[in-house]
């Protein structure tokens, strides 16, 4: 497992003089139920202790739920600014998962105070509706500390929501799989059919389960 650094952020700072550099990532894009959640994080690049303070921050998928919860609080404490936004399943069905993901990211960026001067976005996404200079970074959550921090905020926020929603629809086990297409979830879908939290435009929900 690689350890994300501030190398990309410091290169941007040196080249452009930007200090408010936001990392962006999402959680839940591939799930069959629940929202897609995005987070944007600006870290204080002038803090010489930042790497030590955020030791352990990495791609959220590489961390246990307990570790993510611990780091969530630490990121919130040390971040200069952060924004978190979700787009529900009904909107995902209406506009598609990629536009919904971008919508969540744009909303998260809009919450940042101070405003971001530059965006580092995990994956191949470009937010063309924003004039802010930006760069898409493949597997960025394993390279950039700000993207990794955003990945944790997005993942923890969405997981907490899915655990809450499990109480409304306990038959699906959302607290267990967070809406992803596990064997348990697919079996529950076959038995009970989809609920309002499901993405009805996603296979296997939009076609009969075999």
C-alpha cells in the first residue's frame, strides 16, 4: 500500500502560488442503493507537522471502518476547510451516476471557505461547470494526501447514512454492505424487490434477477 504525500500539492504551490488546494473524492458510485457522496478537503500546507498529524490517512478502501472513523475526526480537526454533499438514488436514476457524482462534487466544493484555488480530483473526472483550475489524478487517493482525506470523509459520511437507513429497511442489510451488490444484498433484492433507496436504473434492479 502506497502512502499519499503532499508532493502534488507542493508542486502546484511552487508553480502557481496556490495555497488553497482542494482534494476531491467520492463514495458509493458503484453501489446499488443509497446516495453517491463526495467530499472536498483543503489542508493547511503551511503546517510543518501536517504529515505527522495526518499519519495513516490513505485511500479509504485500504482502511478498516474503525480506522476510518478515527481518521475522520482527525481530518476534520486539522483541515483548513471541507465540504461534503450527497445526491440520492432518485436523482441518480434521473440524470445518471456520472452527472450525479459531479453534482455532489460541485456542491462539496461550493461549501469550502476559503474557496478552493485549485482542485485535485480522484479518477478521470473533470468538473467543467467550475472555472477553478483542476487536475484529474488516476488513483489519486493513494497519491495525494488531500484526496485521501476527502476519500475518508466521503466514505465515513456515506457509511453512517447507510447504517441509519438500515433501520428503515432492515430486510436489505444496508448496515452490513452499505448498498453494494454483495451476495447477501442480491438475495434480499430477489426476495423483497427494490425499495425507494435502490437505484432502479442499475442492473440487476432494472431487469429481473436470475
